[in-house]
């Protein structure tokens, strides 16, 4: 660690190499290099000191640009010829343009290339600029780059090596003379003519220049200009890289994704417009000019003998130029890469009107004769150590046909002992054989860093795909354009005690780890293994449901949600390893769906994208996108986000022009939410347009049906129909789209559909999708429109109990939908439904120990029921349709994200339970709250303001729709305002540190009845207290009492009692019920009514979510009134 003024610098080293430097007083920079939650804990704390000390131990004192030192750079490029290296190197240069000062881009071709070829790359940069600029505001604008793009020499100078000034040479002079104490690094990627011309015209600039010349093959094309510089400007500071640069693409660790083609396929292809330019040039790594930039990124700029990404060099020696005054033979030797001159007698009569050239090995370029008195001089620079044959071609008979040979040899290492006194600041490739890669001297001094510089380059290319604001907390806390409330990042809310802390801890410690054992293995069905097979890392067939990929992504999402609250290096590493496998499985075009990829790898020629609408490709990729966005938010990493972007780009291309046929590919449409999540994370407008297009294309479906909600256009719908998971995911996605676009037609459809659900089709538990099988539209006169529906919403008021389907995923979809409706509107009724669903039909989907699951969630279970049921009424560790368990995992892991919301300067309290909130308002002010409550068992809630940096921050408290007579006190004083059920109560005081807000919500036991149109529960009641729905299990009745005999007295008294030893601690309701024995029906369907004796029996009601966690038995939510 070292200092400059009051700023102290150090490296942050990681597997990705050296990353951004920060200063002791630069918290913004800290947040750029350290994931958000960790940065906030480090900055302004003692932890910062510890981190700086740790970093200092690995620091290396160089001035590479990645340390924050900004170098002035001017590039002279022969871009536009047949070699793709300059295009690729230009892409590399531009993605690092935020950490160097690019002062010139000069086209210096030997062939057809021109300034327009540089401008073409800048045009691609312009398209990626919004993403790049969001990562770092110092990226130069495209117009700035265009303004410094200059045309250099387009003709070869005469034998002197110089000619007339060019726009490029004059720009070199101008920039070198600029009033800036820093040297100007001139990176010569092609011919050196423009630099030679600049030195010729303005020799005073020489002390200001630091030149890195990619020599080797380039030198043979500009040998005269090189000779001019070497002979006339011996004090020039220059690195002459004749072969070292090849280490960028030759040798080194080239396995897997680090192979040249593998790296391009994974980390360049599909990465923005610059990635396309790169791949169009060559789907392989060439980029031989890049080491000139790399040494300025990670190296010691003023000492080429020190190691760095651009190679390590040795001082040049004298005597590298060889002059012959005769034709030579193979026994004559010259130094490879040195200048060789042949000075032959000038024949009598040979004038400037004659031509003569030496042709070496029948190739190009040729060495043209220059008349120097009585001598003809031919100049040549051999690029390879071998025997070179040559022949003179001339229109002078005395010369034509003369030939010879010369042997170019590599200099021995001993040459380095004779350091040149003529060229004291000239460095060249290390001739030590140990540093050579094959025949390329010095190449190992570059390729030793291969994985470091490629990994860093990959991170840079990811920037072309994803726009990210350094402080994600502030950004995500701003409501969407057409929303009232914004979400609070998961890292900002921690459950500290009570109900939700218990559920979360079980999820973290048991549910997610146990599920990983399923996901990583093959005992039940492969999940991770499918990706390994698709990536070529294992062999095998695809086994399981077509939607398993999406379910695996849900598990990753759950792990990310936990990582947001409880960062764990082991879990982070685990995620890195998983993501690496997923990335390897993805096709170069972005397609990622292992059922098809595995089949294709096994030779199935029918395995093609979107070959079957029930392949669930969109569902799988949608969950990928949502998971990737959360992973990025939590970890700050872009690897999974890059995969998701490639997938989205694939969809963008595949559905560019939707047809009625491909419009049918919208089964379980998680992709609407996923693509909009991706848009919000990256700010890439194409993704919002893609979401619009995918939703609009539903209207193209011909002969659609209610099961997939595509029988009629969405905006014509006003009733919830069909498959309940598909429906709620659709509604949630459209609510997301509304939040971005404000399309009133979308909201006008969502509102009556929501009313239809909560008023006529939703269970008391929040469960959705009453039917396992049915038909819709029921009773339609148009018989052709009636189709089978499955796991679906039924008719209005069709809410059976024993056969209730209520798939856990549908119930979670109900939460996703209502959450988005709340964010858009700020109306408490949506959180009421979310809370109702969370506490009851979501939590019922998993056992209390987090290891067994329900697929369906009925409201009654009798042994020996009237029909055979598809799904067991016992929880199991695995079911073939394993979509619900990871959905429960990600939901419980992220319930803290529902606890609060915020608007411009107001915190909204949605869910109650002991927790802490640490968030940043839109104006940047920090607010910290502590909530203490034993909710849902107790209605007492206390909020304490731990910190508030704003003078105008407000607070809103949700008053549940069932909460009558709630009261609010501020600092012990009643507010005097009514707390209206089903609303948000506004605290009329600005928050200040130390303020306390007490909310009291009475929780009487309530008997609930249904609308009389619900036939199954007519004259029945259910029991509810607070947000909890209760049920009666047979294990809580006297032995021998049948559940079918139980009745509820109209005047029943049920008393709450908290039992810490039952069901991990629950409040039970105890009282006396009636029992009226039914007797034996003897196989009859009907019989005459006769009074039966009624007895009183004690009973205990338990929360519905906890049923079936003891011995197997009967259960019911609804009971007949006595």
C-alpha cells in the first residue's frame, strides 16, 4: 500500500486478477468493487482498516491502470486489413476506456484499411455505451472517440522512411505537445510510418513519448520507417515486441473456457455489439496488439523489465542490423527481426526509371531497390528464424534473376549481456529459451497471466450486456415509473426473532441444504447433472420433467436470498461453481434448455428449440433471468447475469416477428417477470420491448383455450380462468409491465380479474386453483371453445374442500401477483391477500422441519374419501413434479423482502414480526428501524427509529382488513386518528432517532362463514385469528371421535393459548365442540332424517399451515354449525 497526498492505494486481488483501486475516503469506489451489502458494512467502520491491511499484504507497487493511475494513450493501428487482430484489440481497448485516457486513434495501414474501420468499431461501442457508462461514468462518449479518430499514412514512404505529414502524424505531435506532465503512450499496432513522420517533423516531442511497437510481421511492411527511427532517434523510449505479444493467444493454460475458441464462445459472443464485432472478425482469439494495452493495465509503465500482463522485456543490444555488399548464401546469418540490407553495385544505365525488387520466399512484401549513388540498397526484416531464399526481379537484365539465400537465427541469451549504449531506452523480447513458447521468444512472459487477463477481460465484456448502478440500494428503492411503492433490497431487512425468524432459519439451515442434496444428485431426478451433461462434462440421458431447469434456478434463487442476509464464502463459492456449469451448458446463441441440449448432444436431430410448446423453455429461462438478477444484486457478480442476458437475446431474436404458432410458447409464463427483472437490472430498453412483444403476441394465438388464458385477448378478460400457476404468473408479469409502461388497458383487465379471484374463486387460506381437472368456459354455447382445464380455477364459487387442488406454486403465484399490484397502487388490500396466502397456503406446502412437501393444499382430508386423489395428502421429500418445493424455498428465504416498501420519503410497513430495517430513501438519506413483535400470535408491534438522516421521512403502517379497533401511539401518546381496517395509517410526524411507534391490533377469535353460493361450506364455519386460519386435526379430538361427527356450536368459546412445545411453538385455540354421531349409512345415498344425541367434546384447533406434521390423521378447516 502506498500513498499520494491524502489518498492511500491498494489492490484488491481475486481469482479474476487485479481489480479497481479505492482510496480511504472513497466509499463510492468501494461500492463498485465490493458487493453492496458488504461494502456498506465495510465503509466507515473498523472493518475498513482490517480490509486495507489485508489488501496491503498482497499489494504490488505498480502503476497499472487497474490501480487507478490513468495513462495517456494514442493508438496507431493498421485495422481493416485481412488480419482480425486489430479489430479484436480495438474492442478490448474500448471496454477498458474508463481507466485510461485515449487521446488518439490513428489509422496507419499498409493495405486497404482506413479511418472508417475504426469508426465502425466506435459505432458498436456507441450501442453498448449506455451499459458501459452505467458501470463507470468516465467512459468517453462515442463522439469524443470519433473526434480523436485520425487518418494516417496510406502510402508507403520512400527509402528514407518518411514522407509528407498526415492527419495522424500531426495529431501525434499535437498530443505529445499537450500541456500535460504525463508521458504519451503511443501503441503502434501496425506500420510505424506515422510515428516516424511525427518524430521527423517535431523531434522535440521525443522525450514525451513512450512507444510500444508490435513489430515482428508488422516490421517487414515498414522496415524503412523503422530503420529511420532506429538510426535517427536512438534516444527514443520504445518497447519492440516482435514475438512476446503472441503469448496473448499462444500457450498458457488453455483448458475449457480458457481455450481461445471456448473463451470467445462463452465470454465474447452475445456480449453486446462490441462482442459481435469481435466475433465477426474471428470466432477465435487473435488480438496480437492487446499486450500493448495490457501492460498499462497491470504492469510497471516505466520499467519494461518488470513482469506484467503485456510481457517482460530486456534492454536491446547493438549490432542487430546486418549489411551485405554482395549476394549471400545460406551460410550467411542475420538476426531474426533485425534489419538486413543488401547493397549491390548499381548496373550501368540503371536509372530511376528502372525498377528492381527482392522477393523473399516468393512472398510479400518485397524489398524495393533504392538508388544510393553507385549502389542499390534492398532492406529486409526477417520475421522467422529460417533460411530465406530471395531473387531479384527487375526490368534491368543485369539484375533480373540474381538470387541468393540468407539464414535468420534467433539471438543467443548471451546477447543480453551487451546492453546497447546507442539505444539506452529500447527494449526487446527476452531471448532466454525458457521464456519462449515454441519459436516465439518472450511469449511465456505474457501467457503466464492468461487466466488473469482473460478473466478480467470477460468481466469487462459482461459490462456490454448489463447496465449496473454502483449503489444498487438507492436505485432499487425508487418506485418504477408507474408505481407508488418501491421494494427494499433483501439485504436491508433481517428477521431477528419470532415467527418469521424461525421459518427463515429453518429454510437456511435445513430446507435449502436438504434440497441441494436432491438437486446435486441423481437419486430422484437429475438437476445439476443435466447441465453437466449438456455442457459435455458428463454423459447420460435426460430424465424428469421438462421444467426441471426452472426449478433448479428457483433453488439458486433461494440460496441467493439467504446470501443477501447471511453472506457465506462457502455458499458463494458453491454458487460460482454451479453457475460455471450452467454457462458451459449454454449454447453460443444463448439458448439454454437442458431437455433439448441433452437430447441434441446424444444425437437426437429432432431436438430443436421450441419444437414442443409444452417443453417449458420460456418458463425455465424466465426463472433463470429472475435468479440472475437477484444473484447480481446480492453478490455484485455478472456471471449468471451474462448467461441470462444471452438467453434474453436469444428470445429477442427468436420472437422478433411473432407468428400464431410461436405465440403459443407461453406455458407457465415466468418469463414476463424474468425479462422485466432483467430490464430493471440492466436498463437495456430491448428487454422492455421484448416483454411487450411477448405479451402482445398472445393475441395472435388461434384456437387457444382457457387453460393457458389465451382463448381471447388478455385485455378482453375479466375472470380468472385455467391453470392457476399459469394464470397468476401471467397476471404478475402483466402487473410488472404496467409498472413500466402505465398501459391503462392492462390495469383495466387486472383489476376485475383480481376482484373475481378474491370475491369468488380464492380459498380462505389464499389458495388458488380449486380443480385438478375440469372444463372451461363451462356452459358456453360455443362448444368448440370449451377445452379441458387442469390444476385450474373453476367456476365462480366452485371451492371444494376434499378435492381442492390449490397447488403450492399457484398460491405462491398469488403472492407474486398481489405484491406487484401493491407496488403499483399502494393499496393495502393486496398485502392483505399476500399475508393471508403466505401464512396459510404457502407455509402449508412444507413441513416444519423443511424436508417434506405438499403439492396440493386441500382444506379437508378424510380417510377413505369419496374419490381417488392424484396427489397424496401426506408430505413427501420428493414428488415427480418438483416445482413447488424450491418455490417454497425461495419464497420463505425472501419473505423479508415483503416486510417493507418505500416511496420518495416514506417507509411502508407491510408485514409484522421482529426485524431490523436498514434502507436508503430516494434522496440518499439513511433510515434504520427496529421492529419488535410476537406477531402473528400477538398483535402488539413496536417500531423504534434507530437512525434517520432525513428531516422529512414518514411512516405508513398497514392496518389489516380484519383488524378492528387497532390503535397507534407515538412515543407513548395516542395519535388520536382512527386506524381504518384495510388501509395504511400515516404517522403525521417526521421520523427522528429514538422515536417509538406502538401499534396494537386486537386479535379476537373469529368464526368465518362463506357466501351461500359456495355449496360445500353452506352452514359451515371456519376459525380464524389474526392472519391465521385454523384447522381441526383428528389427533386433537378424543380417541374414537370421528371428524365427520363434529359440529361447532354457534356460541362456541375458543381460547388462545401459546404452546411452546407443540409444532415448534404455536398459539392453539381450545374449546368445546359438539359431536353428533352419523351412524352407519349402510350403502345408501339418502335416508330419513332422525335426531341424534349430541355430546360435548373438547377440541384444540391448530394453525392450518402446521397440519400433518404429527401422525397421519384427518383434518378440516370448515365445520358444520350445530
